[in-house]
């Protein structure tokens, strides 16, 4: 279709898609190398170095958490804008290319047959619109563990680096033989940190 409006929108759409792909690659590398670094470094500290070096591991874990979350925030931001673009494209096509409507309506009537053929139960995709992927991901979140954005996976990954950050003080207290009341103090601080961190991360990643 020779349409300047759709050409510009396509360029914008593909630019955002490219950004999401790059952010996924960066986040994977940060997570993979970061966990390897912390496991190796933590083992070396516990085996060969004084307990004070655990605070270095805390610093590294904090930097990795911030860097990794930065990539996830960029992905969430781009995904939100892609949902807007999909709505804009569907509205434009509905007004300027009416031949799309009967085609998409016919597809929607066959959805159940396709779901049965693809062994997918109640997939929930709206074939009445030509472009719907990001909108579908958002609306299907939480329906099943495998539908929509995989919130449980993001939550698990988001907890790895902070988990190391919180574990280091407990290890330090145990290694230096500090008084038992320090465990209670650290536990209270950890609960506050987890509550605040979980609330902020849920907002940043669009999980709430």
C-alpha cells in the first residue's frame, strides 16, 4: 500500500521493535554475566577473603540491579507506545481501507477453528483488527502462566540481584559472630526494602 502515513508509522513501529530487541539482548547479557560474576566472586570471598569484602559484592549487586532494571524499563516504555501505535493504525485502516473490515471479520469467525488446530484454548486474540500484538499481550497478562507478558518471570529475575544484596549483611553477621539481635535488625530492614523495591519495580515494569 502506497501510503505516506502508514510508511511513517511503519518506520516508527520498526524502530521501537528494534529497540526492544536490543534491550532484551542487553538485559540477557547483564543477567547472565552478572549472576556468573556474583556466584564466582561470592565463592572466592567466602573461601579466601575477609568478610568485609561482602560489602563489595553488595555494591556490585546494586549496580547490576539498576543496570538490568534500566533495560526492562526501556522495554516497558517502548511496549506501551507500541500499543498506542497499534490502536492508531487500526483506527486509520478502519477509516481509509474499509476492505480490511470484512477480511478481518471473516478471520474472527474462524478463530475457534484455528485455536483447535493449533491446540490453543481460548487464545483471546482479536482478529477483527490487523495489528494487535502488544495490545493482546497487555490484556492477557495474568490469565495463565503462559499468556501475555510473563510477569512471574520478570519478578523472579528482578529479585536475583537484590537477593544477593540482602544476603550479604546476613552472611557478614554470621561470619564475624555478631550478636543475635543484628539478625532481627537486618530482617526488619530487609522487609522494608523488599516492600519498597517490589512496589517500585511493579510500577516501573507495568505489573500493577
